[in-house]
C-alpha cells in the first residue's frame, strides 16, 4: 500500500465512523417509507395514464 | 456534470484526488443540494441536444398527438425505475451508484457490467453527439459559404474528431472545468429551447402539427406507437449511468426523488416536443438539418453552433461519471493510470465510430433500445435487491472491504443472481421486441419491452439470490421487515 492508498483508507475509515455515529439517525440518511414509495410509483402510473388519455383525445 | 459544480469544486480542495473521493461516502456537510438545486441540475441535464434528436426520431414513427403520448408514457415508465434503481440508494448513503452495485452484482460483476453495458452505452451516446457536432458545422458551412458537404462527408468526421478532442481536453481538466462550462451552457440551452418554441409558434399552426404525417413510419400503426413508447422508455432508462453520482449530493430523500423524476421528465418532454414539432414541420428528424431553415441563416447558424458546443460539454459530462466508474471497477488495474490517459482511452471507440456518421444516425433507435434492454433488466435486479431483499439497508464497510472479507464477495466476486437476472431480463426483452429485426411478440403491444424486462430481472434476481445466497446466510440480506439505519452492518 502506498501513501495515496493509506490516505484514502484513513479518510474512508473516518467517514464510515462519522456516518455510523454522528449521522446515523440524521434525516439525510432516512430510508424511504412505504408511503413515499407508493406515492412515487402511483404518480408515475398516473402520468403514464395521462399519456394514454392524450392518445384517446 | 453541470451540476456537480458546487460539490466537486469543494471536494477538489481536499488532499485526496477527485477519483479517490468519488468512491467515498459523502458526509452531511458535503451534501449541498436542496430540492430546488437538484431540480435545476436535472432540468439543465435534460434540456440538452439529445432531447431534440429523440424528439425528431419519434417523429419518424408517429404524428404529433401520438408522439406526445408516446413520450409521456415512455419517459414515465423508464424514469420511474431508473430513479428507483439509482437515485434512492445513492442519496441515502452518499455514494455513487457503481460502488452501491456491489451488493447486487459483486465487485467483479460490477466490473463486467461497467466494461460492457455502461461503457458501450456511453461510448454510443458520445460518438453520436460528436457526429452531431460534425453535421452542425457542415450545415453552417453549406448555408454560409455555399459548400455542398453531405451528412456523411469526411468533414463531418473531421469535426466530430475535433469535438472528441475538445471533449477530452475539457474532461482531462476535471469536473470543475466541466461545471464552469455547463454553468454557461445549461441556461443557454434553455434559451435555445424557448427561441425554438417561439419560431415554432410563428412558423406553424396547431392544425398543421396535429395533421402532419410521421416521417418514415412502418405499415402497422400500433407497432409504430409502441416502438415510439419503447424508444422513449429506453431514453428514460439511459439516465442511469449518471444519476447516482449526482443524487449523492442531495440533502434529503425527497430532495432527490421528486426533483430527479420531475426535473428530467418535464424538461425532457419540453425539449423533445420542440424537436418533434420542428421535425414534423420541416420533414427531417435531424436537428442539424431543420435548425437552419427553422431559425433563418443568421440565427439558425448561431443556434446550431451553440448546440454544437453544447454537445461537446454534454459529452464531457456523461463521460466523466463513466470514466470514474471504469477506474473504480477495475480495482488496482487502472488506479495508477493518469486521468487524462484514461479519458483518452475511452474516446478511442467513439473516434472510430465517427468515421461512420451515417451508421450511427441510422442505428440510433436500435442503439438506445438495445442498451435499454440491459439497463432495464439491471434496474429490475437493483430494485429487487435494495427495496425487497435488503429493505434499503446496505453495510457501508462491506462495500469497501476487499475480497472475501466483504459480505458482498459472493461467488469469486460475482453475485451470480445479479448477473443472471441481467442476462435473462435482457433476453426476455429481446424475445418480446428485437430492435434489430423489429420482430415483436403480441405482448409488446400492451406492455412495452422495458417494463417486463425490469420485472423479469427483479423476479429472477429475487429467486436466485434467495436460493443461492440468502438461504445460506451469504450476502448480508435482511430477514426482518423493518428498515434498518443507514450504514449499519
């Protein structure tokens, strides 16, 4: 391992530690809820249906 | 990318080089984009020259009304699973998408996909953009200097090669230079789109547009429509290679999800509809052909030259993520190769393809749909892995552990389930719709090919990953139904 690799490894470890400790419960790292996902897919389907409506007009 | 300007500029001031930091997880303080910022980034990306081209090619198959419907349906479908597969996990973990692919395909499997599907997709797009530059310059020359240069003349190739050389130069200067240029280009393209819309309103009527016949349709009207839908779905999915590296810079899940989908969808539709309308009005799908008569000799030439330059920065933008991915996917093999040399190596094939400008334009739809076949299947496998089998939980330390020390080592570095899902999903796509022979299965008329390919990719992944790994406790899959915290191993 050369100096650049060592720097990267140290930097990586520091970041992983920060994420696992300080940012663990931060809103920026929140998982999407079922409602979020349902809404997203629902909106996508609705937009596709709008496309079908354009065709039917 | 246009977009990475703020974040990258900041990151480049750290002691690590951009490529090293590119693979590391970003911290909260480095995630600088809110929903508004990210919407702007996506609008700037989507209002690019390829959107005019896609609009023009859609006009080959269908008329105005059907074209709008095909664009809306195709992009809604393609963008939906592209966003779920790339944006969500990259935002949550602050990591670009190729590192996050390791749980789905294994570190060696990611390398295989990057060096095949991703590389070919991005090489195809960059050669096409370069050829478009060549055609734009020769069109301006024909109009301004009375030359008679054809669309496949040697000068088209020459200027395409010049475009590639300039793209390489910009790319070799790094992401900060790309960001600076795109800060000028992105609003410029927005202005160009608005100007073209004004010309459209002045030069044609709604009645003319709605009655204009498609430029080169097949006999079967329903097939034409579904081909147009599939083509647009392929365009939507083709954002995959660049979106994760952008989404990692956003602050919250909602700031990533909706701006990615909405920004790309609305801006793409706007530019594509302008491209389609102009193509239908002037009878040619190629923006470099219709731009001059549309805008007049002076303004048309200016617009065309601006678009030519925009193509160069677009090329630099899309190639940046890909070259970064190549370096990361190669492990130690290319880690010591200088960035500029690696970028130069990327451009070898696009430079060769520049000698066949007619071929690239003729096969544009084939290329987009074929790459869509593989990207759709990939997205299906990724969605099944991340949302169903991991419940949005990835072990960040294991993403970076080498070899068998990583939970994502699988079988010699390959997640057999992931690679099989891509192969089977893409094969299913080609069984429903073969873009080369244009043979279709009756199912294609109702479902498109991208959507079932993604579903098949997801099902195959779920079945094989469960059978081969999960039941044996390999791969760190989640058993419980509760979503876990980010970074938890």
